[in-house]
């Protein structure tokens, strides 16, 4: 990345994958950058993501291209950082349809885009994915994507931040309720939870599910489909699981320390948002996820819960990323997306380049905030089949 007129100082709000990636890429390019986060690093949505690295299913061509670039960046990172291969894995993923549904059209779509997609009959499941219970697979079979994988963000985010710090970045954790400081229609910096003002020429807002409310406080509206959600972390198990699973009743991926991460749409819909803004997850949803995960794994291992992570799952109104300048406020940039795990490295790279060079990235042209002024409703995006919101990560 080259820069003809680097920003004097960029403040990045948010200690998740998007904020950490942007901070690192800015610092590598020579910017003075400060990463500010309300709590510890990797404490928000990034701490409770299934973190499936993929471009699975039907989506727009522009979004598919972005996701393929994103996966490429993880492969490059892994090649240059051998230690990361413990928490960035590409051991493949398998998915199958629910009752009265079919994935044949999904398979045909994936093949039509050149995506690495293999149809697997039930009889071949044990050979391709021995950690999967073939009896749980749909009668029609399943889709296996050999090039997909997973990321453990609580391991990866500190690595990004360490790289940023090595290149001169400053990190302020536990800064409380951090706000964008706007004066006369332009950013002046950020205001920390204790009222301290930190001057900056440019500000990046990358706070996950909090982005819509924080923009609203500045008079900017962003269409929002963010739900309350949760993921479940199991205790370590004594069988090896490598394959990421996205099944009708549960999504499963392993962790570096032998645990599993579980989630599902039906389970997240049971989350109760209390009057004080806290989240309660019913015990029956926890046990239900454990039971469903056991069913899809070979040998039906007994699973127990270690912890539950509940909070907001960021999803823009039309399901696709929102990245780049906020037109109403000079110097403010936003990152708001589902699939933060998959997109983390590429979005940080492209936004950092835009900030430092002033040149807009053609790759991000479809993902600007001002697209919502065109009158294209989120419902239209869904009806075209361009958005598959379940467990994209």
C-alpha cells in the first residue's frame, strides 16, 4: 500500500476483528493510529462468532468476489505466519438441507460461480468427513466445500494488534463508552468514557452491533437487521472434529483447544433481551444445541456446556457489508457487517488504503452507506436470493 498524503492521526473505535485489522493495516502503512475499545480486545461480537470462513450459498457477484478475496488473505497470512495454523484452519465444511428442502439449487449455483463445491452422497460421508454422523445427513446428500475453514478470533485479534503496535500503533483498552467527536460537520477525534478528548483527523467506527445506535446519535441512519444472538462453547471433547458443519439445527466448528462452538437460528431467537439491556439465554436452548450437535457428530459424543456468549450479532438491513465514508460527516468511516470473521482482513486492508490515499476502492463500490438512498429495499435483496443470512460469519 502506498500513500501520497497519509492522515496525520487516525482513531479506530472497536477492538474486534474489523477494528484490529484496520488498525494493523494503517500502522503498517505508516499512519499514526490509535485503537480505542470500550472493554478488552475481542470482547464483543468477535468473541461469540462461529467464525466460518466461506463464500457459501447464493449471493451477489460483488459480495462473492469480496469474500473470495477475503479467504485468499487468510491463506496468505497463514503461509507467512506458521504459528497461526493452530487457529486458522482450512479443513473443509459440510452443509445439508432440512426436511422438505433441497440444496441441489445451492450446489448448482456454487458450481456456476466456480466455487469449490462437491456433492456428497450419504454413503460417502464417512470417507470425506469421518467426524460427521452420516445418518444425520439429509437423504439427498450434502454439499462439501473443501476450501472452507474457520478462524479462532480470540487468538487472531491479539496477533493483529501486536503487529500494529510493533508498527507504532497505540492501543487503549477499557476506555468506556467511546464516542465520535464531531464539530461543524467533521470529526475532531473521539471522546473516551471519562470525557477525555483524543484528537484525530480521521475516525473509523467498527463497533459491531452498536454501530447503528452510535450513528443515530450523530444524526445518521443505517438500515439495521441486528438480532440478539448467542454461541455456545462446549467443554473439551475427546474426539477430533475438523469439519465445519452448517446443518438445519446446529452449526459446529472446532477450537484449537479441543472444544466446539455451536449456534443456530432457532436458538438465537430464544434469547431474551432484559429491560437493562442484558441478555438471558434459556437453559433449554443451551441443552438443545448440545443435543443437536451430538446428533450430527460421529459417535454422538456427550457434550457439555462450558460457557455461553450472548449479545448483538451485527447484520446490515440488506445483509451486505457497509464500509467506507459516512457522507454526512467529513473524516468519519464506518465498518458494519455480518461475516466479520471472513471479511476481517480484506476490509481492514481496503479501508486503510482508502483512508491513506484518498482513492476509492472499486471492490467496495457496492458496499457504501449511501446505497440505501437508491430506494433498493432490503426485502428486494432477500427476494432475489442474493442474501443467505444464516451463519455467514
